[in-house]
């Protein structure tokens, strides 16, 4: 209403649009935004969104390639070469590789690309020790406080790890294994704990320099420990919980 009054009181403008027959209001002429006026009519920047989406997809693909051993420890890979492999430009590959540098999976080789980090058995043992120091006390505390139905709701995650293990799919097992541990630790309600534990878990999944691929039997045995752990947590058998968790970290390399 106020806009109508302002229009009626305004002096006539040259080249005003003609009144359309049968309509009480004139057709509005296109107006340029006033100087300094903010307008919301600008379209979003699809290139930036798409590039970020591609970067995430490439990061997932590179992580899978690392776990599966398609990217070999000690080898140098250039962003353009990997871009050709995945059908993208070198830019999202470089961005994804920078994230892997932060995670310790690769290192920058100036003017050449990125070298896959060489891992040692000692490094993996140290990571397992740190994970145990963090996760064992948390799981024991949760075992005393979390009701049985909450633990039962995690059974599908344990079953997912078992399915990936039975298929011998190392990368899928690595993903489902992290999902299971995240879900358990999330019950503690500590976001910082969750971030640190997940980072350590991911670092422990990069393969050794010359180690053979993990056997399906080893994956199946590791996955079975998830189900056994949930059963002990549901029964609130703290002694079994502590034993299973410590054995899980001591013997796990995925």
C-alpha cells in the first residue's frame, strides 16, 4: 500500500511504460539497482560448488586407492596424471592431495607432485597404542552408563563391517570400521575426542611399504570382534569389554 502511494505521488517520468488495457496497474519498467544497493538477484556460483564437490569425490577416491594399494608407498604421483586417471582437471587433485598431506598419507615433492608416505610397523604400532590409550577408558566408562538398547542400535554397523570383510573389500571395510568406532565414541558426547580418534584411526589404515594385502580371514576375524564387543557391552560385562578392546587394538592393522 505504501509503495502504491509513493508511486501515485511521484512526478511523471519520461518514457514511462504505457498502461495495459484491462489492468489497473502499469507494467513496471526494469529498474537498475541504486548505487551501493545490495541485490539478491545474482545467481549462485555453480563452478565453486561443483569444484568443491569434485574435490571431495577425488579425496574419497584417493583414500580408497591408498587403502587398496593402488597408490604405492614411495612412489611419486603428479596431479595432472591423477587427473587424467579420474577424468578431472589437476586442480581438485591438488586440493585433495593437500588434505592427504595434512593426514600424513602423502608428502609434497616440489616440481614433481606427491609421494605416498612410507609406513613402518613401528609407526602403526605407535598409532594403535595411542588409540588404545584414548578409546579403552572411554569405552569402559560408556559400558557403565549406556543402556543396552543403545548398544543394540549399533549392531547394523557391526554387521556392515562383517559384510565388507566377507567380501574381502579392504576399502569398504576401512570405511565401515571407522563408522563403527565413531558411532561408539559418539556416545561420549565429546566432539574433540571424536575428531582426534577418527584422525588417528584413518592414519592407521594406510598400508605398510611392502606388507602383503590384508587377508580376508584377518578382516573377518577383526569384524567379529565388533559384534563380540557389542554383546559384552549389552551384557555390561566390563572384564570382557576391556579384554576385547585391548586385543582389538593390539591385533588390528586396518
